[in-house]
């Protein structure tokens, strides 16, 4: 789950039942991030590139949604065997 601010108001996005559950404006912005071909990488491992995506519910989706927010306030990641 990603919580943040979208144009001045609090918003939440979560992966639920195989799809991203978020308000329409956040979904639209995330789709733009994907359409622009955004990629994510770190200076520590520039060879590891993650492409923006809204499919599958993995870290690529989480990073895409984070980019779509105006400001991210928290991220909750699953832990344990079901993660």
C-alpha cells in the first residue's frame, strides 16, 4: 500500500484482487508514467533497471504509483512467506 498526497489531499493506492485500487486521477497519472516509458534505477546498481508498469502488483507497480503521487507519505510492504 502506498499513501500520499495528490494535489493537496490524502490518497491511498493498493493492489487488490489483481488490480490497482486507487482514485481515478492517480490511476491516470500512473498510466502516463507507464506511457512515457519511465524507468527506475539506483546509483548503487545502475545495471538493475525496473520499467514502470501497472501489471502484476510487484515492485514495478509500487514504484510507478509512487511516481504518480504529488508526495508519498508511507509505503507498506508485505513480509513473510506470502510476500
